[in-house]
């Protein structure tokens, strides 16, 4: 992925009509196109100045929502749900499985920059808990074997929405 440019950020803003009500979507797109799943501070300042939104409001958003990061993360951010239904259905085991499979601890990124492990709030998949989110895809009904498969697919760049039976 090529480095984000002012022109690309302006295209993202224009895609949303420059509407300040769409600031979360704009910031998320900038984060996605950053190539490292984070919002560089220079782009926060640029958006603030371009859209005439106080920088403090931008920082309120990116520090409040767990989906944002101001630090570079892996190509694949594995978000482990910590809501009560997932917690009570073995989140501790799921965390251990992911840490073992990826060779990192929660909050860390693999040396090759492929995977970051983070906690997140509810992903809306209580019926298949414990669940994780990777990109826009949610995976549930996790076992140690399914976790290893997900990590291997991330490492090989072959992750996409999968049905449970494929794992």
C-alpha cells in the first residue's frame, strides 16, 4: 500500500461531502488507508484545519473509540471482544490461544507488522461468542484450532469473511 497523501485525504473528505457529521467515517477511512491501521497525528491536524473542526474534537473521537489508534498497528488488527457474553464464554482462553498462535501479547504487534491483538467492546455477535473481529469480519464459536487457522490466514494474507465450517 502506498503512503497516504494530502490528495488522498482530501478525496476521502470529499467522498463524504466534507460533512462534519461524517467525521468518524472520514477518520476511519484515513486510518484504513494509512497502511498501518492508525491515524497519524499529522492527518488529525490536517483534517481539523481542512474541515474547520477543533483538533480537540478530533482527539476526543480517536481516544474515545477503541477502533482508533494513534500508534501504528498490524495489517490485521484482531479485536477480541471483552463484553460479558464473550467474557463468560472463555475470553481468557481465546486470548491465550491468540497470544500463543501469534507469538505476541495483547496490545502488541508481530515483528513482521502483520498482526496486532487488542481488546474491543461488543462486536454484536453474542450468539456466537466468544467472538473476534478482524477487519470487517466477525468470527465466533472459537476453539484453539480455529484461532490457529485465523492467525495462519492473517500471516499468509488470506483472511476474508469465513463461515464457521471453513475453520
